[in-house]
C-alpha cells in the first residue's frame, strides 16, 4: 500500500509534463496549422469529406429509382454470397458442437445406467444365476 502513493504521484507528474510539452509544441506550430487549414482539409478529414460539387453529383447520378450498374449488382451479390457462406459455416459449427455435446451426454447416461445396473446386481446377487 505504501508504494502506490509515490507511483501515482510519479505518474501524475509525467502526465502533467507531457501535457505541458504538447501545449508548448502546439502553440509554436499554431501559425503553420492556421495557414494549412485555410488551404484545405488535411489527413483524415480529407478522406472522410468530399467537396460539395462531388456530393451533389453523386446524389444526382444515383436517384432512388436509378438502375444499378452491373458492377454494383455483382458487388452486392458477392457480399450476399459471402454473408451466406459465413452463416452456413456458423450453423455447421453450432450443429457439430451440439452433436458432440449430445453424444457425450448420451455416453455419460449410458455409463451411469450401466453402473447402476452393476451395483444392483452386486447387491442382490444370490449365487444362483450362472451369468455372474
């Protein structure tokens, strides 16, 4: 218990130092960032968002009633087939697990009933039956 307090204080000190050093770096580079933001989005923002004209053309080109291209239909069919295959494999796995479980349960039940029969025969053995 005595080592937890110094460890937590050391961790807190490192966290504060990292935060302050990151703040100093960001303030020194903030002028460069402002210039680059004015030019356009960078990094992940560039990949997520598209220009307004491209978005408008996308929705104009693909209305709700528009016919899909053969490439789009093929891609959707491949996705459906892949999903069906995954579902099939999942159900096969579940079925094999259940079959194994049922077989083990049956074996255990047979073993219990055999042991019970043996115990009954041993207890009630009178020496007359030649099969013992």
